């Protein structure tokens, strides 16, 4: 346990000088909380994340009503500048419908009705900041309500054990060593669709790290989970693989698209993801 008392109003990230603090709360109990690093969705009655880290430690939250002249994008940009000034890292971010359903964030995750907004009027940042050798994890949710007022909800966690985030993967080295690699930042949504940014990242990958495999047969394997029947998820996973196939073929790679839907869970958990597999190298490793 930490040797100091946690106060919600004294979070590591300062409030905007003209913001009004409307709701504040603090818990110093070591109860688990999910530090969310993905969009959210509901499967039947359960809220699920593509990626989250369960953390134990004191938690505080502040909900601010932002100045009337600030829009949602202005507010998000202001927080990003503060994060940069403090030397923090944005571990995940999303906006609008890419974050999932706003009602899930408002009701199920943060439990604050004042944050109610449409799916198109939300931003989310997951942030890690080190200050005086103490790690601070922040979940920042910004919404613009139907009355045009902007609210920012900031949750701060002081983890009892330092959280280590995934280091960047050297895709070509992983493929050579294991014959398979998971593309860490590429996560299809529940309908198998990839964002413009993700497709651009895939294009850059094909033009650089994958060029040494131009003579190999590369399988693109998409795993898609979501609130749909298995047959639909298999169809959506093929849609995901075909999007990547189109990009890779433009670069001249020999690619086979393959969609597994939810039928190949990762560590018994249904996680949407994209993997590259080179069967010849898999066989070499098993010999």
C-alpha cells in the first residue's frame, strides 16, 4: 500500500483551469479494476473488451464540466498536451463509434449518467504517467452531450504492482523464429472491419518488414468475436482477411486469406485479432 492518502481532486493530471468539478470520488481499497485498452461491446448480457489489464490499487475519479467554448475535440487535444508535458504515454485511444457503444461506457463502466452522449460524440484515452517513480494509470473519457456541453471523466489508478505494456513486436523476426506473429495494433471490430489507420499500418508493414517473405505463402488469419451468431462471425472474419489480402496483393505478396471467427480462442478468452502464418516456417520449427 502507498504511504500517502489519495485525493480525487489531486490527480496527477491537472484540471483545465476553467473546468468545473462536478463529481468526485475516491476508493483506497485494493479492489480490482479493468484498465481498458480497447473499444467495448456487449455480448448478450456481458460487457467485454478486446484488451484490458486487471489492476489492483487505489482509484479516484473526477468528472468535469468543460468551458462552454471548448468542443469535444478541443478538450481531447488539451488532455493530450498535458500528457505530453508530463512525459506520459497514450497506450490506447479511440473516438466516436470506434470506441463502441457510448451507453456501455456511461452506464456499465463509469456509472455516471451525466456522461450520456451519442456514439459519435465520444473520445477515450488510456494513459500511463510516471511521476516520482510512481506509476499512474488514467482512463479519460470525453463526451459532448446533446445540449453541446462537454464533460470529461478522469479515472486514476495507482497500481500496487507496476504494469508493463507490450513492447513493439519485430514482425519479421517473429515470423522467422516461430512462423507466426500476432499484429499487436490491428483489431477488427465485431463485423470484421478495419479502420483506415489500421489498413495504412498494414500497408506500411507489407512495404517494409514483409518484403523478405515475398516468395513465401503467407496466411492472413482473422479472429473476430462479437454479439453475432457463429456463422456471422465466420463471415465477418473472412471480410477482415479479405481487406488485408487486398492491401498485401497491391504490394506483390503471396497471401491466403483465412477467417476463423471465434473458433480459435486465445488462452480460453475470445479475443479479436489478426495473425500472420507462414506454414513452411511452422513445419521447420516442429522438425
